[in-house]
C-alpha cells in the first residue's frame, strides 16, 4: 500500500483514482461501508482505491482544547486500511496552509493531483476554508470537473448512529464485544514492546509491555485477545491486562500482553493486539501468591475458549 504524506507537494499526480475522504478515526463499520465502495469501484474500473485522510485530527489545529482523544494511532489506522485492501493512503497534515484552501482549490487538487474519477464522502462532510462547504457543494463542484461525488448516508446499528464521536463516548464503559460490533473489527492496540520490571516473568507469566500512546483505551481489566508479532504472518492467542496493575505497579498505566505458549525476545518489535473478550475487572490482591493463582486461572479460561473454536488465524481472518 502506497502512502503519500503531503498531497500539496505531490510531484507525480495519481491517475484513475476512486477516493474515500474522511478523518476515519477508528475505521469503524460506517467508515468501512464508505471505503469499500471506493475499493469496489476501483476494481470494477481497473483503477486505484485511495483513502484521503489526515495525520492528526483537524480540531487539533482549529481548537486544540476541543480536540478529541483518538481511537487509533496513525500506525493503527494505516494497518486497518491496509487490511481492507486500500491501494493508496494520502496521510495529509492538517496545516494552516491546507485548512485555508478554498472549496474550489481543494476540489482542483482532488481532480488534478489525486486523479479522482469518483469520490466517496459521508453525509456530514465539510471542507474548504473554515469548513464552510458541505457534501452537496462537493457534488456540484465535482460535476463541473467531470468527477462523480457520492454522498453516503448515515449508518445506524441498534438504533445508534455509528460515528467516531459515538464510539469515543462508549469505549471506556461498554463491553468490548459491543464495541467490536460497532467498529466492524476487533479493537486494535499496536505498539512497540518495551522493557518493564519483569515481575510477571518471575511469577511464571512473561508479558510483553506495550509502549503507552496518547489515545483512547477501553476500560481497565483483563481481556482475551489475538496477537500478531512484527515479522510474522499469523496470530497467536494472548491474555491482556489494561490498567494500573494495582498489585505490582499501582497507579502506573500499562498494557501488558501474556502471549500464550510463547517466551521469546521481542523487545523493540511492534505487536498488534486485537481484543476479543472481556474476562474480568482489574483487582488488587493481598499477596503475590493470590495474584499468581488468578493470572494462572485467566490463562486457563482463555486457553479453553480458544481450544473450543477453530485454532489458528491467518492475517485475512478478520
């Protein structure tokens, strides 16, 4: 998958592109419906599917105090888009220069530099200087340039409008199974494996500590998950502790992954953790022995779950 970091400085224009535009934080079920339209049209017309998105949330420039905590890091968003089969991602920096483009100037860029044949946008899309132009405006501006613009309707599930804002409000308090349904994929946490205190290893349950990022995490607790290690093309099973580890590291935010039947040196590698099931809440234990016993039980519970279904995953098993 090709990644373009600044469309304003693109030297060689793209051609025959079918473009989905949006912030796409979470790459949730609604986003996927829109992006899949671009992918399918590109395949049908022997073109390229392009996602035009941003390397930071636009609100960080417009009003930093109102900028939301994101569901995904940039790396996670790229990973999810690649799994969908997108050919090219324009990861645009939302700078003052970009924000000040007029609606006509932005549409010209989509036509001339991005090579858009068809464009796919959400019903609440806004663009151009001050975000004054809306979806209907891009439809009209596209018509003048011979570009077809599709305004996709809102997507609902269980009576809820699926949006990044909706999900941000639910992630901290809702069961991961429900969150995954709204996302249309397993909740993803990616990060570099860093050195911890190695206390869990001494207990007989070595964990991979993921470097904490500035993003939203689900509620604290113990989760069953599947894990992909950088350089591997398959998934392993794991038990994940998200929280402050009140028994061993009180107050210190951490994401620790016990990869089942695995004890290899992976410091410095990036691992992708996909949360599947909430197992229990995080608790403070009165002794190390009690903690060790409960961790052992967590591993047994999740091992039983994964054994009861088809074992082994491929990257395409999403």
